[in-house]
């Protein structure tokens, strides 16, 4: 059984699913977006605070309920986002999405994605790709709100 | 030596399995343990052959055309209706209406009621018309297919949708329903067997209460028609719907059964070709049931396949199927309840239930449970099983469901139990969440 499962549940993912970064409320958020996967019921609210007078992310936090893949993905995102500009986050979101669509083919850019490269194995499980994308899609919607405002 | 015979109707799944080619395969390096028949059942070779033979020899449009194949097709199509009618205890074959699936059948009734409420169908249909303040009663455990259409009808007519509440295990009883069935109740709609909890509803008692108040009874028979002997006339309900693909038959076809006089009074929901008597540029009159509900080209080869599925079930023997699955259900529930951190919904062990069990694994999301089991070749369903209100009531976003059929073996249930026992260890939550308070 090991191989099929180990490709999906990398240790990094299991660790992030248990000890989650950014899993909390965020007072005074500049943007907030709720996203839901109706097929499995997973849901998440992502909130973002920017550095004053800048488009650089100070904090990204989230609250949600879902499977280990969706929760770990949100945790990795919350680790990655602080310090990035909205454009830099968009670049990473594009890279993450491309990796999730890769069906496991190719070499993801670890410099760009950091721990998020652990999710490459998820791309081979078509029904789980949406789980991994959930928080990233919510964060993208937050960025769109902020871009409209600025 | 004494020979112990547990049941005279004993059925041997290891023999029946040989008729199901799909079950004989490896998945992820393990023999497939298919425990998702509640979602869709597998088809025996005889069903696949019946459809293929029909398509290779007589396939034609039914109820039209003057040629030999058209006549043979029509005959086979109507024979299929008779076969299904016999299987469910219909008084006459005309009480069997072909639909796309059970959802379609329930919508047919709901929108027929709505059309009657809008004044369609003349004096005959007035018995179905809903007024503001009339009540439609369902249960909190309904599949969305037997809930959402009634929400729509209520919203369009001003009727009030009420529901029988469930307890912490998702179970409800006759006593919970009794006070809600009043003179205002016009429609009582519920599942014969719950697709989430396996609860078997007290149909005859509910029919008696509903009819005493002049209410119509609509039965969702999706999880009962495939798994237990069914005599709808004897049960006394007014309408019942089920799907072919859950009872060894093809997808794309289902059945709505209704009492003949009611079907002939209910305004059609879909109109067009094949269902009319006379059409002018201004208006039309409709054929009697079942044709009045069968507009457009029908799923003919699927009807042939479904009839063969019914004959297969009759040969296996429905009392034996029911007894076999009741034993599997008991094995499943007793086994699951013995595992730490597992919360099983539905009737407690020892109380009869259909061959399925939905459960929560403390600290592990159902999707992860399903994925872990799949890696061992065990197929289960995960999610809300089209019953979001029930899951909300139970305080879980999703559950894992194992469901059985006549081809399910004890060994498959045991493999599931062994797999479930490992899940919390794999995800590292064995001690953390097992004692966490849950509502």
C-alpha cells in the first residue's frame, strides 16, 4: 500500500495537517474571502493584512474545516505568504496551480514554492487537486479585492 | 456431527460474485473490495448481455413505426415494465412509469403537484393542489432528491415544509413523526431506508397516520427496492421512486410507481412527443399513465437491462438478499463500534438496519479515510452523501460510508474493519482526538 499513499501524503503534508500555521482569526484584515468545495464540504476563510501603505503581505491567516490536504496546503501558504508582494504571491500561485495540473510530471521550482513542492504528488490524484487549491484560490480572491482597492 | 443451518434462504456471495466481472480485479495491488453499492451497484454479466443482445438484434423506436423490429422493441419494452411491476407488487403494469432515475421520479411527483396547484389538470388534479399554509412533511435525514424538490414546491405554493427531527445518531421514530402529521399535512415524503444511516422507516404505520389525515405518501425507495422484498401495494404508499443503477441495472433509467388512479389524475411535468392524445395549435390532451409521463424518446435498452436485473434478483431471492445484508450490517456495525475513535451513525448494533454504515473517524477527515482505504483496494463513499442537513445536525462535515450488496462477503467487511482500525495511527491522531468532546 505504501507507494500510492506515500506519494500523496508526504511527511511535510502530514506535519502541516497536524501542526498548522496561520489557523486563527485575524483582526482588522484588509481582505477576507470564503471558499467552499461543495463536493466534499471543505471550507476555508482566508484573511490578509498588508504592510501599511504597501502591497506587501504582513500576515495571512485562515480558518477552515477540511481534509488533511486542504488544511496542510493552507498551512504551507500561511508560512509562505508573509513578506511577499501581491505580485510575488500571484507568481507563486500560478506556479502552484501549474504544479497541481501537472499530473506529477516535471520538476517544480523549490526556490519559488518552498514546502509547497510537497504537494506535487497530490496532482496525480485528480479528485484531490481541488483540496490543495482551496486556500490558494481564496488567497487569490483576497489579492483581487486588494488590487481593486489600491 | 450436527450441521448448523443459520437461514434457509442462505445466499452464497462467493458463487454470485462469479457473475460480476468487475469484482474480479486488483486495485492498487489488492483485490477490489467494493463497498459502495449504495452509490451504484455492479452489474452481472446477464444484464450486460441482455442489453447487448437487444441492441444487436431488435433495437428500434418503441410505440411507433410499422416494421417488425419496432414491434419487437415495443414488446420487449412493455415486457420489461411488466417484469418490474411484478417485482414491486404493482397492481397493473401501467403503474410503472419510466424515469431517468429516482431524482427524476421524485421531481415528477413534486412538479405534478405544483402544476396542480397552478390549476393545471382540471378537476381530477384538484386533490393534489396545495394552498398557502398546507404542509409538506419530510425528515431531517432525507437525501437532497427528496428534499430540494419539496422546498421548491413549498416556495412556489406558499405551503410550509416541515420535518421530523433526528437524534444524535441520525435516527427518528414513529413517535417523532406522529405529532407532526396533522390535518394540515398534505404530503408526507420520506426514505424507506436512509442512504446515510441505514434506518428502516416504519412505512405501514406512517401510511396509516398520513391517510387518516388525507395526506399523500411519497416513498423514496432507492435503498430498499434493491435490497429487500418490496410490495408497494401492500405497503399502501401512494408514490414510490427508485433507480435502476442501484439494483444491478443500467444507469439512465429509474422507476416512478404510483397508484393508477393517482397517476391518471396527476398533471404531467414534462410535455411533448409520445405523451399526448390530441394536439391543436392552442392546446393538447394527454394520454393516460404511464405514457403521459414519458415524453420524448425513452431509455429502451436500459429498460431491457433493468428487467434482466430484476430477474437476476428474483433468482437470487430477495428474502435471502435481505437476510444476507442484515448479517453483513451487524458485522459492520459491531466491528466499527469496537474501534477506538469511531462514531457510527444510525441504529445501534442489535437493531436491524440495511447493509450500510456511515461513520466518523475522530481527527481524520472522511476524504483521508477514503483515500487510505482505497490504497488497500477498498472502495467506500466519502462526503455528505447528498444529505447536508443531516450531517449538519450530526455535527460533521462529511462521513465515510460502507455499503453492501448480495455479492459482498464477510471477508470484505473484515478488510474494511482492519483498514479503519489503522487510519488514526497513520494520520497520527490515535491519542489526540479520541477523547475530544463531540456534540
